[in-house]
């Protein structure tokens, strides 16, 4: 009988205190707050699959944090239980001080590799059936699992499946010695390619992923589709994920849903992206920094997958965001006003305040420009008469006086009641001025956005010719993103 596939994800973002094996499971410390299973994630899952039941759990060995999605659900295991059947057989051999017998190995191999049910039936009976497996549940602390016959209808939680793998593969605690764990891992790595779906979704094909899936229809709950395993990072550490689900009209429908959840889990756990623990965390921070918005679930995932497991892509993603039209109409507008009219960059606090006002529409561009137009810094002392103001604005922005016609037109317009800020916006918005200052604006915006400070004179002098010569903005974004100054923001 093929096991039902249930998707379970458990993610821990705070340190997990791992106790010695003799003291039982580790106790999670505080601080695991930012979860992949956000309200946006939940809304997306329920919208896509209103009739499917999905539960998930993910645990990250780097942080010791675990997160659960719909932890109240108990879903029948289908073939995912075969990991635990194997664990029972391996633990019996370990306690007898022997390797697996030829018969045991001949049964465990196909049970895991091709999900062979007759092999699983024989091994399940040999370890004591419901009673024997129930005793193992109690020893391993799998309190949310209820064994039954046939074994594929055993109900469980995603978190319990992860607890098993943390003991059997990671060896964080529990009764399994190193040799037993290595044997279990080798079997789970040998699953036939056609059954290596599920938690491998979104994971680079070269990574090692010990896993076991389950899939089987039942009269009670449609197709059950489950996946459980360990994603091993090439540079160390791993995350454990389980997704359990049922209620599907077809196996393919269940796999699609399970892999959607697995991809979200991967986006939150694959690799560090700079000082951020995952592509998804990077995406959330990048959208806050550059666009000043909290990412929607769709935005988070789209941005995270443009980076994926390739952290160097972060520079290109930041450059893409920095090129968003909303950045030019807010931050770019402020920077051009200060560079053109006051011939300097704003202080970081002034910049952030002005940009925030434009984003939340508490002030318009004309109002901000008007405050600069009436500033003593521009006037240089006593308030300027209208014609003198027009001359001063042209001299500051273009380095010349206006033509007689331009002076007369603007003087008449401003004396007629139009705000002086309109003139400043018109001057700094011209194609001529924008072209002459675009590299200064991009350099300043990147530094203020990512480092929360203006560029130094040397930094501007180094990057202006590089941008003029055609070097992409992503090169600048990558340099700033990998700098000590950027990392210092998140210590």
C-alpha cells in the first residue's frame, strides 16, 4: 500500500538548545519570530486549494528554530511511515550489536528506494506491528502519532516526522548511534529518481537530500500526498521539512500543492544571502529598504526566487528594485532637488523623512520643492523677489541666467500665485538636467538606501566614471551589499 503524502513544514528561527541524548528532545529558546507561514502564505494556499488539507513543519539546524503550519491537523502517513519502519529495524540491529541481516537489507532497500509495500509489510510485522511501532513512538517522543493497521493509515503530524529525522539523520538526540544514522541516510539518499519530488522543489539538483515520500488514495480522504526529508547544505548545516496533505482528486494535484509549499520552505531556508538567513528574508528587507513597503507574499517569493541559492544574484535584484519608477519619483526627486538647487546631498535623516512624505503622500513634490524654494540656504539671506528667485534657480540648476522670455514667463506665473516649487521641479525634471546628474543620483540613492548614509567624495569620484562607461548598477549594488557597512546594520 502506498503511503499518503502529507506536507509538513517546520521552521525554527531562534536558537535551539540541544540537550544530551539522555535528557530527551532539545528545548527551543525565544526569538523564532519571522515565519515562512505568514498570513499571506496561508491565504494563498487556501485560495489555490480550498478543499485540500495541508500541514507543514520545518526546522533549521543553523538557528535551532522550527515553524509549523496548521499544527492541529493529523494526516495519515501512507509511505512516509516507511522511514520509521526502517528506524525500528535499524534500532533493533543496533541494540543487538550487529549490522542488518541480508534479509533485512534486502527488504529495507526496496521499501525505501521504490516504496515497495510487501517489503514494508514484512518489516512492520517483524518489529511488532502496531504495538512495536507505538513503543518506538514513545521512546522517540513522537506524541502526535497514532499507529494503526494497516500501517499506511497511521495518523501523524508534520512536526513528529521532523522529530524522527532530527534523531535518525541529524543525530541531535535520541538512541541512534553514528553507524545507524549513516545507514539510514544512505537508504534515504537512494530513493529512485521518479520519487525524488516534494521537498526537493526549489533545491539545487546537486544538493544531497535524504527523503521519503508517500502517496496513496483512501476512501476517507482522497489522495494523500506527503513528503519528508533533510536538505543538506553543501557548506554545512541542514533543514528538515515535512509536508503532509490529503483530499486530492489525483496524485498529480497533491504533488503540485506539496511542491508549492516546499518551494516556500526552501526560499526561507536555502542559504544565507549576505547577512540575511535566506532568500526570502533578503527579499523582505530589500523591498523595505528600496521601496519602503512590506512585501506581499507574491512579491516576497518572486524576489526570493530571482536570487534563489545563488547569493551573488542579490546585487542584480537590488539593482532591479533601485530601477523601479517609484524610486525615481520619490528618492530620485528629492536627490535632484538637493543636488540641483542646493548643490549638495541631503543628510540621511532629511532624505529618509522627505522620501517617506512622498511615499505616504503627506506632502507632494511641489510642497517639498516649495520649502526648498523659500529656504534661507537658497536665498542666502533676505527673501528673494520673484525675478531674483527665477535667476537664482536657473543659476543653481543650469549654471546660467534664464532667457528674457523664460524670466518673464516664470515671473508672471509665480506672481500670479503659482508656488515657487513648480519652477524648481520644472528645472530639475528637464531631460537635460536628468541626463547630467543621473549617475550622481544613482550613486547617492544606492548608498542612502543600503547604507543609510551619503557617499563620500572618494566613493562618488570612483563610481561616476564607472557608471558613465557602462558598468551596470548591479556592480555598485553588489559592492554595497557585501560591505561591512551593510552588514553592520543587522548585527
